């Protein structure tokens, strides 16, 4: 699926990076702990999170992720948006909660990646 | 790069602005990409240095990071004048953290950073003294 598909499935609003929404994504992860994302994520390209601070973008950047979805309608500030733009990372938000957002994406074929259980 | 060539980068890390933590790692990542270094090696350096940079900010009130890019490896030296690490073996264990709740609410403090740095680098040493500071040295082969 593409970043655009994620936006449609989650009824999300693209906040920035509209020009990158045709990128292909195969795996995702959901977490509010950046420590865990850094430690356990391998090649996931989408991060769903309820945490809003610049370190979310930096973490995604270090992991070469292409898209961040803020759940529960969280809105990043201007500095976070600019940071994401400079890293070519798409930002979007959805009013859905974490569990539901992840479930919908899983149902449509997005997977968690290399966690040994799939 | 010829064998004798090396590129040195130095960053001062501020200890009182968490929102800027990671800027140094981010610029190193960009620089390595620009040099055309293998993406796997770039990712290893980026993650290990970012974990170390965050540690400097949340545990040691900042410090300095030197990065030396050699033709066959990348060295990172992270030096701070923070409180030091009382028990390194314990600190290296997954899940061990002294981070306060406010750090956890920022998304860090799971006690995964040091083990992760070890995992992503080919060599890692910690020199530390209580009340004096900590120096973490890491090497990633290209
Ligand atoms: N530069 C440092 N100066 C002083 N203490 C440190 C330093 N780096 C790490 N520590 C100590 O080692 C512990 C473990 O570090 P580690 O990076 O593994 O976990 P953390 O930073 O607490 O959480 P996480 O990295 O998962 O966000 C820290 O909680 C802290 O007590
Ligand atoms: Mg840490």
C-alpha cells in the first residue's frame, strides 16, 4: 500500500509532505516509547504514535521511516512540521485511537514486520 | 577516499534543551549519506549516536561528540562531565533505567539505549567515573 492508502483507511489528514504520499509502505509499528522504536523496529516504514515532540520525527528519521501518523487527533507544532519537511517524512493525524488505527491497517494488509510471529 | 583521508566532525551538545537532542546525529547521518556510505552502516551509526546523544542530554547535562570518518570505519566519541555511571554492567542490562517520569513522558527511559548502542556497533567502550563524567567510544565498520 502507499502512504495515500494509509491516509484513506484512517480517514487521516495529511499535515505535511503531501508530495511524498505515493511512496510504498509494507510494514508499520505503533508506540509511544521512542526507546522501544529504536530498539525493536527493523525496517518498518510507518510510525503510529500518540506522542508529539521533535524526538518522534528524529527517531523516525534515524530509522529511515517515511510516514508518521499521530493518533487521537494529536497536532504537531510548527517546529515539528518543519523538521519533518526537512527530512521528507509525511505527517498525518487521525482521530482514531492507537488500537483501532493499527487494527484497520493490519486488516488491510499492513504488517508489523520482523517480529518473529508472522 | 584515500586510506590517509579522514573527516572529523565535532558537536557541542546542550544539556538544557531536550527538543534539540538528536540534531548532531541527524547532521552526521546526512553527511554520511552524502559521502555515499553504505546505508546499513549509516543507519547503525545514526541509531547508536542518537541513543548516546539522548543519554548525554537526559542523564549528563550535555557534552561533546567527536565523529571521525575513516575509509573503513566510523568512530564516535561521546564525552560528558555528568554524574558518571555507578554500575556499568547494570546500566548495560536491557530495561535498567534511572530516568525520571518526565523523561518517560517524552518517550524515553525504557533502559534500552546502551544495549542498543552495543547491538548496532562493532566495538563499544564505556569509561566512567562518579562525579567526573562518562566517555562512550563506539566504532562501526563500513
Ligand atoms: N552519559 C551518561 N551519564 C550518566 N548516566 C548514564 C549515561 N548514559 C546512561 N546512563 C545511565 O545508564 C542507564 C541506562 O541507560 P540506557 O540508555 O540504556 O537507558 P535510558 O537512557 O534510561 O532509557 P532509554 O535509552 O531506553 O531511553 C540510564 O538510566 C542512566 O542511569
Ligand atoms: Mg538512553
